[in-house]
């Protein structure tokens, strides 16, 4: 009888945990990363304005036309993933949460300016901090629903990692990436650090990882504005290529080392080359300049309240000096969820959550 009652209690608690997410494709989404995924954590941190986006004209296309802390004119990629998977909105920023009930559908730990390395993004939520917050989240949920239920839910949830770009930016800014031997060592160390955090999150119960690789970094408006020719900075793009090439086989090895580990790796670099080859096919007309900013390519400063901004935002790839428009975020997520192996490997995110 006692075991029967225990089983009934387990089912009841599981249902109470998932009752608000029963129409979604995964029970919850947990997000780790930088400004491409931040939905407001930096609003709660004492940071220089360069790490903030909670002011106009950011959010001009967000419902209510309000700046939310997203580095976008509207939604970002995490918002689109959440909506595609059946959530009304994306998980809340961790620093906004006041009780564990708010964590049921997932949590966003991402912090603009952060990276994989502890030295990247001084004052932001480092990856180490984000992973620690996830451990705290698990403990808080287990106190309410019990460890067994929480472990089951976590194993079925989706874990989005959107990071590494700031680490590469910082390395390039500090060294110029002129030494190929030093570059290779940096990339190797960066991949090792990344794998360590993936293992930590796995150990805490994660099984399904949606990983976003390094972007087409050398072509952002900020770097074009600093290049006398206005061209992309090829050295920085090559660092992105090196990281993606080094990271993917190492992540693949985790499938053999960690039982149940599954992943989808999105190559932002490959997607960028596809868009640049046929921009009209995706509705883009302006590939070099930012919509909101100042100076050459609108890339000499971030989107500040006194900046100028474009009216045809759906035609722009870049919203500000380094971040995409919500149109590009949306397109990126369509590829990440449903794309082919030219952009996302070994499977896309839709296949990942169904596996």
C-alpha cells in the first residue's frame, strides 16, 4: 500500500510540475550564453553602458515597444526557439526570479559580454557562474517537487548554449591573433574549457544540448568601421573557423563518453556564408551597416538613445554594431530547428528533441 501511495504521489507531483507546459515540445528550456541569448540578466548588474541594452531604441519592435535588456530591436533567438516549441514566452532571466515556481518552464542564465573564460566580460555572469546558478535552480526545484521528478524533467528538457564569440573577440583585441601557434593553443584551451562546462551541466541532469557555434565575427559593423578598407577582418573570421573545426569533433566524443548525451551544433559561420551568397532570398538588402548606431557603417557606437535608426529593419542583417536584427535571429532559429547538415550537425534541434 505504501509503495502504491508513493507512486500516486510521484504522478501527482509530476503532473503539477508540467501542467502549465503540457502543450510544449519539451518540459523546460535552460539557456547559457552571452548577449545573443540574454533576455535581461544584465539589467540587474552594475555594469558599464556597453554591457547594457535596457534603453531605446532597443526593443522598438518588441511588444509594447519597450527595451527589455535584449540586444535586439525586438525578440532574440531564444525567444523564437521558445515560441517554436510551444511556449508563450521564453524563460525568464535568472536574476529576475523571486521563487522556484517561476523556474518550472526553464531559466535563462545568459549575460551580455560574458564568455567561456573567467577573464571574459568583467562583471558579467561568467559561464562558471551560470552553471552554478543552474545547480542552484535544480536544488530549488527539488525542494518543491522532489529529486526524482526533477531529474526526469531535466533529462527531457532542452539546454541552449550560445557563447564563445566574446572570448574570441577579447583574444583578438589583446593579441591581434598574429601568431598561428598561439592561436592554436588559445583555441584548444577554449574548447577544453567549454567541454568542461558541458560535462558539468550533463552531470546535473542535462541530456539534450543545442549548441551554437562561433559566428562570422570579422564582418560585424564595428570591425568594418575600424578597418580603413571597410572590409571584413579575415583574421577574426579564421579564428571562428578554427574554433568550430576544433569544437565539433570534441563534442561528438562526448556522445561516447557520457551515456545519453545528445547534441545539435549550429554553425553561425556557415549560415552567414549562405545568407551573404543570396541575401535577396532571405529578404535582406543591407549586409554591412547596422540599423541603429553612429558613424561609419553605423558601427562606431552601440544603439544609444541619441543614435539614428533605420525604418526598414526587416531588410537589415545587423541591428547594432555587433548584434543581429530580430529578422536574422528568427531566420537563424528556423535553420537551427529545421535546417540541414550544411548548417546544423549531426541533427537539427527538432530532431534532437524528438530523439
